[in-house]
């Protein structure tokens, strides 16, 4: 019986901790998701504005497949 009470108390503590963690994660994901969605919309309008391209040197930029960007250049 004492073992059952200990197990129940442990389960309750774990459950509370999981709920607190899930609540904290959900609080931080909301703004992050909105920022990510806005960034995706910007990249769809102007694919050359992707931050990864700013970090590339000239040889890395030269290795990009031209066919992938050709449709955007014609617009």
C-alpha cells in the first residue's frame, strides 16, 4: 500500500512537470511559428533574400543549380 502511494505521488509529480514543460514550449512556439511563416512568405516573394545565401561565398553561390533559380529570374 505504501508503495502504491509513493508510485501515485511520483506519477502526479511527473505529470505536473510534463504539463508545465508542454505549456512553456507552447508559449514559445507561437511567436516562433509566426516569425517562420513571415520569413517563408518573404522567401517565396524573393528567393534570393534567403539568409543562407548571405552566408555563402562566391564559389558556393556558383555551385547553386541555375535551373532552380531560372523561373524566379524571369518574373
